[in-house]
C-alpha cells in the first residue's frame, strides 16, 4: 500500500502543501463551481438555484488512517458538510473520510463501486 500521509500535491516538491494531515482527514481541491452545461448543452449559471447537489473534488492530501481514497482520486461529497481552509493563497476543503460518498478513480476494478460505507 502506498504511503498516503504526506500532503504532497501534484507536481514538484515546491508544490507540496505545508501541512500534515491527521487521522481520517482528507484535504480536497474543489473543481470548478461556476457555470456548467446540461447533457443537452444548455448553459446553467452558477447562481441558478437547484436542490441539494453533491460536489466533486480532487484529493490533495490524506491522513494516516484513510483507507479508501488516495492522492489524485476524484471524490463526491456534500458541500454543506465542509470546512474550508486557505493554504498558499488557494482554497481547499477539509473532510472526514466517512463524509465522502463515492470515489471516481481509474484504479477501481470492475465490481467495485468505490463507495465507502
């Protein structure tokens, strides 16, 4: 199993975050929360009110007790249950592993959903 307790982001050593995650914490970088397109190509503005909608983010750091996600995974979580933090002038979201609803990663084999229940 790969060591996941370091807070290294993508890129060189100079891109590493000055933080060490503890316990089952996961630090994620939000994907674009702006305008999006529907399946039919209709542009939906960021200000459009919708029902409860989950968000996608990329994992940039994990604590030593995290078992189901790895650096670089895309995870699905509820944006209502989040704590935001700013590191090196960039916003991140701090989650517990149990608050992640699903994992979308190329390493997931057939028959595995990536869900952490």
